[in-house]
C-alpha cells in the first residue's frame, strides 16, 4: 500500500515485467508481438502474468538498488514454472 503524507515526499522503487508462453519482457509492445507470433505460427494462446514489485526505498541509492537486486535474485527462481 502506498500512502502520501501531507507535506512530505516519499520515493519508492517499482519494477515490473510480463511472463508467459516461455517469454519474458517489460514491454507491452514486445508482449503483444509474442502473443501475435505465437498465435500465428504456433497456434497457441498463452496466459500472461504481470509481475510487479514495489519497495519503500528509492532505487536511486546504490545500496538500496543492490539490496533490491539480491532480493529479486532470490525471488525469481520461486516464480518459475515447475
């Protein structure tokens, strides 16, 4: 949950990507390209997931960015299909 306090600014970090049909991308355009080519050439209509992660720290800070990268590296394998 994101909240704004009166008179203060809160900087957050936000990362997202799409995954589906054996593809991953952060671009809506690329996702639509994959969807169209999969339908045309593979006759498949894959389900896509929108993965989004938010942190309460700005990712402009190198230490916060490195911490967030370590978190994503630990989380990512758990998101893969089994």
